[in-house]
C-alpha cells in the first residue's frame, strides 16, 4: 500500500483547485501512513472498511527496529529525530495532517501546544470528531497502544490519548501553496513543523515544492525544526481505483530544496522500500530533520 493512499485519498494533489478535493468522493482511508509505519507488516489494500486496517497491520509483537513512526520514539531506530533530542518546545504545527493522529502520539510528549492542519475539509472534520470523541470517530486504540509499547509504556495508552486531545488546540485549513499556508489566520511562530507525506502530493513541480517549503518555513521560529517524511521516486498512487499523480523527487532535490528554504539539515535517512503492488510506484521513504537558520529559540 502506498503511503499517501492512507492519507484520506484526495487530501492534496497537483490538479487544479477544483479537482484537488473531489468533495463528492468520501475519504476512503483514514490510516495515512500506518500501512508503512509498521514496516514489518505485509501491505494490504484499503477498502471502505478501513477502520479495521490498524488491527490488520500492527504486528502482535512490535519490533522497535522495524517501526517507522514519524516523530521520536525511544529505542526506535527509524524515526528521524532519534539523534536530535532538542526537537521540543512550546508549539508544534503539523502541516497536512490528513485525518490521522498517529504522527502526533510521541510529539505530544515534547510540545505544550499542537496545531493540526489540512487542505481537505473532510479531514479536518475527522480530526475534530476524534478530538471531541464524536460518534463514528476512528478508533486509534491499537495504534496508540503500539506507540506506547515502543515507548515502554503500553499500559498508559489511555493517558496518551487524553494528553494528545488536550494539547491539540486548533484544527486549521492549510494550503502550502500560499505564502501564509494558514491564511487568513495568523499564529505565533512555531518551535517545530511536522510534515508527513504532504508536499510531494500537493506540489505539481519542483518549483512549487521549493516554494512550498519556503512558505511553511514562514510559520517557524529561527532556530526551530522541520521534521519531514516524504516518498521518493514516485509518480502516482491509487485510492479506490482512482489514480493521483505525485511529484517525482530524489534525495538530492529534496536536500537542495530544504537548504534553499533556509534550513540546515541535522539528520537525513533514505529507507529503500520499493512498491510491490499496483497502488504506487514509490522507491523509498526519506526522513529529514532540519533546523531553520538563525538563533535557537529560548526554551
């Protein structure tokens, strides 16, 4: 299963604005990157019954050496922040959250306030539903337990859920193509930006990708961090038999774009994992932690 197929099908895209959302088509997958997050599990096809996906792909005995959570988890070799303990602070903004919360489960231990954002209204609604424990909200319990087990605190999964709910302060509309991606709103500059499987789907070409990185950088304090996970060497992905184009990227072009946006790269790791099915043609995942040039923000 391709990484963005779990990102609620048509979260972003590089078509015209009118076709970006296709609001008549319901979000068919709420797993975002979870199929690939549990890297030791076999890929499965998303269906309209994806609320069972997490149970299907989480290994019964999680292996911290093969998991790939998007934010630091103690003892986990894959996360991009494993050697950057200073990735913490007051405010974290998640750019292109999709309808998912797994990428925030460890981040909520390191930040006092979390702001989630997405281009698709349906995804924002799904996030609000989970935060408010609304009827029909996706049950992330198996995922939360898995992350807590990686952190060595599986029995505290309920506390983790409540902590995250309390720390997520806003759910906002986001368009990375705008100079202020969160316009018309304004926020205090963040200590960290998190972006997983977003920009390569939202940008039609490398120039737009480079501009988007500069746009989201405007939300970050000098000295703050960008934590990003992207896919490499991909041209398409499929959700519910609908094919969506994806910006082809390689590691060199991503590194150059990040540096050009005013960041110094602190950690970068390419994980080779070629698609073995017809849902996508990706070649690898890239994990990056970068620091925005300028004085380090006071803690």
